[in-house]
C-alpha cells in the first residue's frame, strides 16, 4: 500500500472512530449553524467525511493538500511589507499565503484538526495587525493600486480565497476574535477595493468581476447584507445617479452603463457563454464568476444566480472547454499567453462547479479525470463520486460557432474541426481592453500543434525579469497590431487605426456557419468598419477529400474599396521552410519593414515579385509537412519577414511570416489553400508524402454576386467551390453558368466535382 493510500485510510479511520466528527463546535450570532456555507457546506463536510477512502481522486487531492500544508505549518509563515511587482518576493508571498489559508481552512473542516484552524487564525491576525498600517502599494503602474499588491486586482484575488478560509474557521473563532478580524481587516479591505477605488470596482471587466466577487464572498462569510448589495449592484460615486437603478437594483452610470456582479455576468457573456475578452481571460475570470455564484447558490439561493440570463454561467463552462485545442490549450484570441490550458487550477473549480450545478454532465467527468484533481468541497465531492461510479463519457469537441456580445449579435468565433485539424476564425467584437485589432483573422492547429499561429500577448506572466511580470510595451506596439495576425492590413495601418475607442464601437458580421456535412464545413464573415470605405469578406472552408488522408483548408478573402490601397495579408506559419516554387531574393542584411503599426518590429529578410501563377510554400513543423498554395496576380509581391526589429530587450519571439502584398489596388482577391500532407521520422530518416497534393488553385469567377474557385489535385480530380456573396439564405436556389458549364444548387454555397 503506497503512502497516499495509507494516509487516506488513516484519515477515514480517525474520522469514523472519533465521536466529535458529527459535532460542530459553535453557532453563529443568529443561533443558526451556518458555517461553513460558501463553497464548502456543513452537509458537504458530513458527506465528504462519510466517503473518504472510497473516492480516489478526492482522496489523492486531499492527501496532497495535507502534505503541503503540514510542511508549511512546520516552516511558519511570513507577512512581509508589500513592495514588489509580480514575481517579486512580497508579491509571491502574499499570493502563496491566501492559497495556503484557503487549503488549511478546508483541511480543518474535513479533518477536524485544530492545527489547521490555528494556522489560518494566526496568519489572519498578523494581517489584521499590519494591514491598517500599510499605505497604498509603492509600485505606481496600476490605475488602481492595491495595498498588499501593486493592483487592486490582486488584492481582490487575496480576499476571494481568504474569505473561504475565514468561512471555514468562523466557528473556531470567538465572537471577539471575529469582531477584531472584521473590524481591522475585512471591512476596511472590502471598502478599499470598492469605495476607495470605484474606477476598479465599477467596471464591466474581469478586474471588476474579481472585485465584486471578493466583496461578495467576504460579505457572505460575515453575513453582511449591505456589503453583499454593494458586490451585486456596485458602489455609488459621482459618476452615478443615486436615484437611478436598474431592475436588479444596480446603480447605472450617467452614460447608461450598469455595474456590479450581475452587470459583469450580463454584458461580457454572450447567450452562448462566450466571454468577450477571449478564452485566456475567461479562464482567469471563471474562478470568481463561478466560485461566487456557488457561494450565492449555497447561501442565498433566492438570488437564482445559476438561472440568470438563461443559465449563462453554466453555459460558459462548455463554451470555454470548446475554446481549447486537442491538448486542452486555449486558443489565442486577444491578449493570451501560449500554453494556458484547462489544467490550470481555476479550471478545476470551473469543471467541478459546472458538473455539480449544471445537471451532472458526464462529459465533464472525463475532463476532471484528465485534470486528476478536484476541489475539496461539495462540488469536488460530486465529481469524485461520479468518477468513482464510472459515469464519465468523453468530452467530444465538435465544430461550433460561439456568438459574441451581450445579446449574441456582435459577431462570433467559428471553430471548424475536421479530422485532426482545428481552424479558429475570429469575427467578434473588440474584447474590451484586452482586444486586438484583428478582425477576420484565423489560426490553425493540427493534432494540438499550432501550425498557423496567433502571436498572443507580449508578456511573461509573473516573471519579474520581464517588466515585473506585467504587459510589455511591445504588447501595444506589436501584439495588438493587425500586422501581427493573419488578417488584412491596409496601407500599413492597423484596423480601426489601432484606436480602442473606435474599435470597441464595431464588430464583424456573421455570414455563414455551416458544419452539417463533415466533408465540407464553412465559416464566412464580413467586416465593413476596420478601414473606412473598405469592405472585407472572408470565407474559411475545410474540405475532406476521400483520396487523401488529411483535410485541407480553402481561404477566400474579397476586398472592395472606394480608393486604391496597398493590401498586405500576412501568413504566420510555424516551422522550417523546406521549399518554395518561386524565386526570391534573400537580402544580405535584413531591412526594417516599416515605421509604425507593428511594421517597425518586422525585418524583411527576402522578397519576390510574382507573375500571376500559384505560389507554394512547403514547410515542416513537428515532423509533419504542410503546404500553402496561393493565387497571385501580376505584380503581386511576396515578402518573407521575421519578428524582432526595434526590440532592444529581446521581448519578442523571432518568428517568421510570409506576406502577400498587392500594391495600388482598389478591389482585391486573396485565395489560398493549406494542407497537412506528410510526415518525417527522424528515427528512420524517412519522409513520406512530403509534397503538396494540390496542383493548382484558380479563380473561375469573381463578381459582386458570386465567387467560384477551382482546385485541381494530383489524382486528376477537380473541385469547384462557389459561394453566393450577397445571399446567405439556406433555402435560396441558384443557377450559374461559368465557361459554358451550368451549376445549380440550393443554399449559400456548393462544392462539386468539375468533371
């Protein structure tokens, strides 16, 4: 028997044998036994104790937590005077402290061992002793500086976790001790991040969500209804009319903007559960959204939080999981760090709460099994019991369109899944302050490997050496700019001129999303505001051909403008160039491509003028061969670029791109295909199917009404894809003659063999 099993068996034996396990120490001021009551409840504690030793994933998580906290109790704790940015000692210590307190509080409840309550109590009293003496944090970068941390956001993180610890040891403390903690620490803390920082608390943003949840969680722990009202409905200040509230009782800004927790649920989430800031920040915000919702449901069920907006918080769990690739890593929409996945600790809670309160979806159990950890509370117990009973089913990620905007009418994200290929097509709203200027951009994954990339954000989170772990200036000068993405750039200027106040007013428009036929899936959208006087229509298609092992992508972008422009379409492929079918000139020394809007960060390494034939780029990534084939027109220009110019601190990744440029063009058409078609084994040193399966791609017709593209393959077959550019009705019938051949079909598009 291994050590973990021995530990869990011992825990179970002690709990069953000890007479006091069925007792609870004290009652609260109202005479009711109400603590713990946030994420861990009295009934939950009783049920957990009854099942210990029979729920392996819970037992394993509990044993790991006990081992960690026992070691920390021996070491002792530190509550240092705050001074550092992210990654520094004081920042990381206060962050560690709130996590340790939360775990210790849970261990006290489950194991009924006073040493864990004492550990939490001693640390809280040290915070209560020092907190009143601390000034505003000395680091000046944030718009809302905290006291423990450089920003109120992190102070809110601390209070969300610490409120759970307080709830767990509430009845261990005397009434005098509770009064001291609440008077000297918790109430001033809640006032500081709300009343004293309304610019932080009264936002619709993930920052405010953390603030609302923090104040709300401690309000529930203290049974303070007035403070809870502040969390749910915002704090009044001079930007609000105290006599004007919405139907939920929340304050409304004089400009009409609602505030408070429910406003933060209503505004950023679409009816499909998509969070407008993107999955990276949805992952981050899912913890306060769902942990506070869980506490509200447990303690204030009359709020019906999980029913709000047609159950959008529970829908968001499924949406977020669908926004990950085959390896569970989240797609890079807006500000996002590569590698973030549903193995992050916040997703443990998200999955468990989603299962417990969302109807016990057995597909979530398979995600929890992969996470190999559960929360040590009622929701985690429910998941553990489900897994122990072998109720799990695979979580199957299918092609899906997730609408954006509070009412679902501000564009969407379309995900086309075909074989091992996952194509992510972005035609959303801006995404609040974390948005990028990249309408109609895309990224491509193959078996979990990123093949055509979105750069993500320029930030090294919690690495002190890189700007204190905060956003680097290159996030603005490069990562947010349009040229950093696989989308159209006009006249070397970013979409919406790179201005937040302009970009936040507009969204792209959905045109087609059709995935009923696994052999041809289509996502199409239009953008008419990114550049004044210019209309962009992009259509992404995945096609399965029975003669080839892997599906391929067809990409059609139509541009029409009132004036002549320079159009650049970058293609950020990852991997090693194997071959091209066109001659290019490699520069003796790289040249900086431009002066602003991200171009100042690109080196031009090689270039070519092309004559109107297909260009092919063949490359190798993760031992797989890929080919990009693009239609060109006379005097089109091809630029091989590399990221890294004007980067004195080496903050940017030196990755490559191919830019297809059209000069002095009014209307333009970009058409390309992307294939995954072969493999290489470094062990056998054998390359299989290393060359493209597509001979050429050509335009049969491009008019206001229709665009028709022909794809000729190496097995002497020819396919024609036709899209109706102005009629997306699924029932409309079309008849079109091209080169004396008649095409008839119903719907907005057709893929047919050209015999």
